[in-house]
């Protein structure tokens, strides 16, 4: 039976430390020492064959002589020696393990074989295994430090998990002076405890207010999505992941353990689930400072207070770029105390303190505290000649402590003394050397607050003819037709009641002209051939009159005959279309191996070779997803008239997106779906062409 909670892992009553030697300086000796010095109040049982005592604690020579009931076993053995120990632990009823094993061979294949055997045994005995190749775990609340080399961290409210041993140690080394942690765990190479389970557990942990992690790949994609959407509504989740840039993704391919997943997919996952994804480690640590020390800003209004005109101007510009509304703090009677600055005559400004004393700062702090329109305060203290930070900072910190709003401090071009840093830390005030980090932290905190206020996504289910859909797909697969396009895909689209332009097959130019007149111009002519894939691109021409139909029919059919004489030509497909000036939209769905169908939407720029910005969402698509993805791409406003949003027109495109999403979710045999172009005019959206790729055989 699987554990429903990880409480016994992080807060055990008894721990067995298993190794092959208990001598001073060894792994077992180090783990026992760290547990004792961390203040663990439970029972520690070393299991080693060569010592009676380890760090003054009586030991057992083997697992058979282990009489005490043990909650967690910490295994300090090589990979090749773990298998037999797992079997003995299984017979003992011990189900929670931490494997601190390190690689002892340079051949990765041998390590993989050992890891697979360990995973199989853990599955057979229904064990939760942290590792192998884990650095262990820490719980500062319970005094647990089951590790060999993890640095001692200050108690706090941040919980940190990591899939990389080296990054675990590196991040904790950088953060140990400024950040406090409730729990830390190095997951190692195992798959018996997932990121989803860790996040769910930490989401309900009363000692944790911020969840942080370093992640290379998610094991169970759909489970991770559901867990992340639920947890981020309770607490901020900040995850740094490598390979988010093109060069970073290329470098990730050469990672020794080959990071799984596409950067585009993970960026979409983080966006849809509300996970904060900083681009690098310094930004990651900066966000942890802000989220763990300050309340979230309940609005978009920010006040900027500084003693430097230069830095105030830079801060006002940076805040405006991030979309903040900068508040006007009323000036004091003493005109030389406050100086307002504006950018190009706008109300983007900061308050600049000219007086070197603290009284002027205190007056402005009082105004910020009493002004309900201000949601956050950015304080920039520039190092001026003759300024003693240790003298001025205590008074400022005391005043800032009374402001029940989001407060961020920036000290550009000047490092703080350890006393000043300790003072800010003890008063839960985040501080930054870089102005952009301070602005980005405020921006992330604002965006996360807005995410928390959003309702849970509402999924819709559109009417469709399920028996007919199954019949179409099964008949195509039985016939070996794995790509449906043109006339072949029309029945599938119609089964979902998607708006498709009328299409007919014309064997001759005369019949094509007759069909076009009956449909009404404009129309589009496309090549009709069972061997269209050989040509590489579908031949099509836009036609606006009767003569154009004859010319287009001749150009398409004769052009293909000259270039590919072996291709069988059935004629031309005549399809009703819209004016050439209508906005064209492309919808594409591919099936990601970890997270399932990934939808992309882009607008045709109308310029050959111009790069088109695309929006991405994982399916199933919610009403909010369909609304947002249209408006986030650059061409979204082009669908609207000047000064207003054409709600009816955008709603018709949203319906197409939601219905296409339903098709991909209903049919797991569909590995690729392209609906392009979709024309969106003043009245509705109409699909001009689509293509579906099916999997061969059983899916």
C-alpha cells in the first residue's frame, strides 16, 4: 500500500543508518553526527559490521539483529550492494529509504542496470526511495539532517527539492546566509517519489510558505499538471529548469543523464499552472527572498522612494515597462525635502529624498503606510559620499517594519556589511544589489497574486457524433491511410460540427467553373490526387471569377503533370473561401510524450518569410485558455476594429479552438493535427483546410 503522506519521511521517530563501516570520518559516522548535532530527538540506530558504537551511539552489526522499529533507513552503500539490503528491509517492513549511494563505476550502462534493479525491488516491496545518488534530506523543524555533505541551513519557511545533487549543494551554499529553509530534499535518480508527490505534500505543510525546486524533467506529466494547478493556488511554487533558451536546450542534449522534455512544453506547463520559472539561479534566489519575507501586493500600484535622482529615474522606467502604476506621494511642506521626477511628462515618477537625515524618510514612510492606494514600496538607497549605512539603516528598518505592505529594498553599487544584512534579514526585508532583480521580484509577486485570484479553469465539452468519429478513424487505419487531408478529413470535421468551407471534386475545368458559380466567389482550387504527398506541398490557387477558374485548373493540373508525370491526378477540389484580405489563423496540435497534446496558435503575418509569434497551451483547453491565447499573440489586435474588440468574431475563433481541442482529447490515435488556414472575418471563423496524422495499429 502506497504512503498517502510523506510525514514519516521528513519527521521520523527512528532512523537506521546502514553502511559497511562506522569508523570516524566515514559516511555512516558523518550522517550520525549530523543527525545528533541537528537536534534530532528520535532514535538513531547505526547498522555497521565493524563497530560497537558510532558517535557514542550503540550500533547493530547487521539488519537481522535490528530489534527497534525503524521509520526510515538511510543507506550509505555502493549501488551494487543495495539490492540485498532492500530485500532485508522489505522483510523487516521498512518502506521509507534514503539512498546516499554514489557511483563507483565509470560505465554508465552498469549504473543504469543497478538503478533499474533497485527501482524494480522498490516497486515489488512498495517502498518510497529517495535516490539513489541522493544527497539526503533536511528538516530544520524536526532536527533531521540525513545527509553527508548538505550545508547547514537556517530555519525558515522555504521548502526546496532538486533532481540534481550538485545543484542542490550549490544553491544551498549560496542561500544559507540569507534564506531560511523548512525542508530540503535531493531526489537523486529514483522515480519512486515524484515531484508531484513532493509538491502536494509541501502544499499542505504548515511549516512551508514557499516551494522551490530545480527540475530537469517531470515523470508523470498529467499528474504533475494537476498537482501544480492545485498547489499554486495555495502557495507560490518557484522552479528553475535548464535548457529554456535555444542554446541551453542544445547543451541539455549533452547532459550525462539526458534531460527529458522540450523547453517549449515546459514553458507552457509553468505558465498554465502558475509556476514561477526564473531564467537563472540568481533570479531564482532573488524571488525566494521576496516571496519568503513579504506579503503579496494586492494591486498594481507601486511607490518608489530613493535618495538618488538617477536611480529613481531608472526605477520609474523599469517599473513602467513591467506594467506597474506608479503612485504619486504627496510632497511635504518643506519643498527641498522631496523632489518629483517624471518621464516625458507622464505620471511615472519617484520620490527623491534630498535630506541626508532619516526624518524625511520617516515622513514618506508614514504616508505610504496610511495610503490605501499604494500596494508596494520600492526603497532604493544609493551609497552617497559620507553616508554610513550602519547609522541610517536601523531607523529606516524600524519604520519599514510598521508598513503592512510589500516592501523591497535595493542598494545599488554598494555591498552591505554583515551587520546590515543581518538587520534586514531579522526584519524580513528582502534586499538586492541589482535594480532589475528588485523590479522583477515585485512583478513576479504581483503576477502570482493575480494568478491566485483567477478561478479554476472551466473546461467545456462540445457536441460531437462519437460513433461516426470512431468509424472514420478505424476505417482509415484499417485501410492504411494514416494521413487525412482534403476530402478525406471533411467527414471528421463535420462530425464535430466545425465550420468548414464547402468542398467538391471537379474532374474538368468546366465542372469546376460550374461548382464555383454555384458556391459563389471567391473560391480556392486545390490539387486532387491520392499521391499528393509525393509533391511535397499542396497545390492551391485563389480565384475570384469564372475565367480564373479555367486558368487555375489548367495551371495546377498541367503544372503537376510536367513536374511529376508519374502522379495520378483526379482533378481539382473546389472550395468556398473568403476574401484574400481576411485574417488567416493556423492551429496545430502535436502530442508531447510527457504531457500530451500541445496546441499552438499563430496568425499569418501576410508577409512572406516574416516570423510569426505563436501562443501555446496544453490540452484540454479551458474557456480562459482559449480567450487568452488569441490575445497574447502579436496579431490578436488585428482581428479587432479600431477602438473596440469584435467579441462575436473572437468568440467564433474560440469555439474552433475549443472544438479542435476536444477532437485531440477524444482521439488518442491522432498524433498530429493541423488546421490551417482558418479564416476569421467580420462574421465568423471558417476552416479552409486541415490535416490529421494517425498512429499505425493499436495506440
